[in-house]
């Protein structure tokens, strides 16, 4: 697989988010020198590497090598490549209400799952080498729907050869899929003895650079397998009208290594919806090759408006576009949240989820994961291995696979071309839209380890600062397809009239009590949310934290400002009142149960559009879009925040 295992000396950390796993061996040891903290200290949990003399290599979070050899599947095969699936770790930092984030490298986070066949082998004995930038740009990524027949065949040949590699090979297709599974479904953990302390490359500023690294080494391996160092991974061009359908290259089921049966077949030849889960579940799908009638053009327009919201209106500044800091030591922030919740009569939040997605992750990226993945088991059956389900980290089967579930997304070749376009959106934001990444050394110096070289795999340590310019990685994107970006000039319109004479929304009938439940078909109006005056050099953001949800199912709610409740179900990214949404790709949680998250929406433009000159408050409207209930433990707030 493409990543390297975490080997750690003494350290300490706590996590901001998600799952739980069965306790491993105790983290306490007299071999761990004092750091003037204890396991009961409220801010952090101590763990350390054991002293020598153990038959499990002294690694408290891993099964012994002989145990690995009995697991079978990918995990057993990877024993020959110690260090696989390694990855990111968080050094303990003082708690400053998340003003100081986590320094990520390969040393401190551990991959573990004592009950499953997951690729968590011991650390590699080979020392990782530092990444060296490419001297020239040899690879030009092109839209998949415009790929020449010759390049289509090259792509099929490369994938077929990658799938033919033994699972033990760190650059096999099975190993590549396992990387995403381990990093994105709760298998990397700050402390495996602690529940709800996982590490995940989603939901924070880690998302874009980690996936760029991951896709880069995947792409290089494909070229090496066919002896072509100019081979470039094609991208699914879903931001352009001509590419708003699953590319035909991936849909042919006959002898095609790019085909995957675990896709929602009814949607493969339909016009995609980049705001998917907004439309009613019984809304008819629109054939991509059908008549270009009003419904077709309306969906194309909404897709382009979604891209405009993602890239421009809602993506101003690194925090808005790339996401918030990753903060594991969040207890100080948690105390602050609970103090505010107590004043409002709300319940105590058990764990603060301080990290938050950027618009790059939570919009088109998430919508298309769900669009492609299966909608469930065959009608009249339950989800199981027999009905094509995949076993999640919680020990239960899911049938939203493959793309529609984080644990199995990497098993579909389309996933990599989808993420190639997600990466392209970051590239466009940086090169054409004036976007600038974080200057924080904690972000720039974050590093992961991946394998490079099919013939002689070696671990390579690469930092975020190494991947800010794609030319350092030896690739770029087709310039011809970027001459015109149709979504840049998209026009969004108000859903309800504004200005003098416009009717004012009636006040909500009752006060809200927290926690409150969001349920399908029930719009929630939060009246009178205070709007601070804008401060120089900052943007106003709408923050909703303490969002509790079931990760195993589809979750989405939209957020609008200044829309009457009886009109709110119509709001979408083609409207000026649209502030954003909470949307996540389904995943699993060890031990079951719910997760908690938050969203930070940059709303300066929305406020400018909906507020009158003398307004000091606005009404925030929450519009549930999915069937499962979502709980909010705290009310929305609007505050000033720096862009970076």
C-alpha cells in the first residue's frame, strides 16, 4: 500500500472527532519518561512505546507479526511490506481554544483494528527518504470524456496490471484501496486504548493536500507499470456541462478493468446533480443524452451555481475553501462550548468537534461520492456480504459501497478520476482564482509517508509544502479545458424579493430548545441571530457546532439566511440566500453510535445580499435533506474570523 506505518516514542494527544475501537494494551509504562502530565489530566492522554524485550516489537497498538500472518486477505499479504498504510500523527500542543493545531507526521498516529483484516503492519525497517521535486512536468491530466482511444487503452492496461499485482505489493490496487480505508474509516488513531480518538484525513485542512499526495503516487505507479512516465491520470470533468455524467470509459462492463459493479446503475448515464440529496427522493433522473429541455438546463445551471458557490462565493480564503485546522487537544474549547450551552439551557456536549470541512470537500466532492455509490441492497433484501455489502469498522455491513462509503471508496477506479478533478479544483483556485493556502508552519510542514517505485518500493516522506504547486510533482492540467470555466460567470438570484416593499418573514411560532432535532420535511427557523460588524481583514462566518449524526447513513442539511420557513425547501446553491450545507460521505464508527461535527460557513456575501442597512440580526433557516435525524446541541452563531 502507499503509506508508511507510524512508529512512536513517547507522546500525548487527544482527538477532535469520530469513532471508537476496542481497547488495546495499556498505554502506561515506566519506560515512558514524565512529561508532567498524567492519563487523568483533562487535556490529553499519555501513551508511549514499550521498553524492549516484547515479542510484538514493542508496539502497543499492533498485533504481533505471527498474528498478522493468520488474518488473510490484504492484511496477511502486507506482512512482507512492513510499514504499509502508515501515516500521520499528531504531536501534542498546548490547548489554545484550537488556535494552535496539530503537527502531523508519520510518527505518532497508529493504525489499528484488532477484529478485522485491516492493513496495519509493523513499521518499516527501511528509513523513509525525503521527497525530491520533479525536474520537469511530464504528465498532463486530461478530461476523461475527451481521452483519445490510445490513452484510454493505456489507462485500462495500467489498471489491469495494478490489479494483477499481489495484494502484498504496496502499490497493488488492493493496497491503494486499503490506504483510503484505513485513513478515512477510523483505523488511524491517536491512542488505540481510547475510544472516539481517531485520526481522519477528512473534515479539516488535511483533506486537499493528503489526497493530492495519495493520487500522485497512485498515478506514478500506473505509469511505471506500463513503462510510460508521461502517463497522466484522467479527471472526471463534472464541473463542465459536457462532463456532467459518469464517463463512458468507466461504464462498459465487458472486460473493462475500470468498471465497478458496485455503483448505482440507475444513475450512471444520467445528468449528475452536484447538489445531490437536495432533490426529493422520487424526483425523476434526467438522461444525459436526452432532450435538452427546461429541466435539463435548470439542473445544468444549478450545477454551475454549485461550482460558483464552492470555488468563489463560499471559498474566499484558505479556511473557507480548504477547511479548518486539525486540533486534537480540544478540551479547552469543549469547556467553552459547554459553558455557552449551559447558559442557554442546552445539554452538555461530550466532545467538541473543532475541525470543519472546507467548501472543496463538502460540496461537489461529497455529492458525487453519494451519487455514484449504491443506494442500498437489492430491493426486498437486507445488506450483507451476500448482497454485496462491505463490512465497516463498526462490524456492520453497508450497501452504499463502493464510492458511497468512505471505507470502500478506493475500490472503485472512478474514485481516483473523481479526486483528480477535486485536485484540479484546488489547482484552479490557487492558479486562476487568486486563492492562497495557509502560511502556518503546522500545515506547511505536515508530512505523510507513501511508497514509490513499483520495481523496488521505497517509503517517501512528503510535506504539504512540497505539493502546493503541481509542477513539483511533475504534472499539470490540460490548459485547453481551462480556457473557459463556465461556472465562473454563474448568476445566482434571490429566492424571495428584497428591498422596499418586500414582505418580511413572520417570526417563528415558538422558541427553540437545545438539543433540537432536524428531521426530514421539518424546516427549523432560528430567529434573531446577531450579526457583528465586520472587522478589518476578517470575514464573517456562520458556525454550527455540536452536530450529532449517524455516520452510517446519508446526512445533509442546507443552511439559508433570510428565507421564510414556508419557502425554505426551495433554497439551493442557485440562490443568494444559500449559505452552505452540512454533508458527509457515509462512514462507520467502531462500536457503533453517533459522531459529532461542525460546519463553518463564510457568509459575508450572503449577509450583504439579505440584510437591510439597519439590520443587526438575521434569521437562519436549517433545511434537512435526508431521512435520518440529526441533532444540534448548540444554536448557530455568526462571528468574525480570519481568512487563513
